C-alpha cells in the first residue's frame, strides 16, 4: 500500500492555521472555517485576503470558545514582526 500523501496532526498539536482566501471561497474561509477551527479549539486562525494589501486578519480563540479579531494588517507589516509578537 503506498504511503498517504496527507499530513495529519492531532488538533491538540495545532497552534495556528493560516488560510489564504481563494477566489470563490471567501464565505467558507471567513465564516464557516472560523466556526470549525474555533470549535476544534485551535488557538489562532489567520486569514490572508487577496486584496491589494494582502490584508491579514488575526483571530484568537477567546474564553467562550469563539474567535475574536485581534488585528488586521497588511501582510508586509506582519512579515516585519516576530511570530512571538502574535502568538500567546
């Protein structure tokens, strides 16, 4: 049997999911997946829009099990910071 081409990690091991919005998947990435990742308990979910600034929305899991928007910034700004600045 050939090895699986998928990479799986236990949800407990996932600390960050980064999603790049594809044309036609805006609702899935900004509504459906937000709920699914929050219900799975993933602490951080970042969404990169394909607008001119490639705006990144940083979501953080709150105490009530939903995401709160922590920040919105152009990707160029985010890349000038350290990951530790955004991960708790």
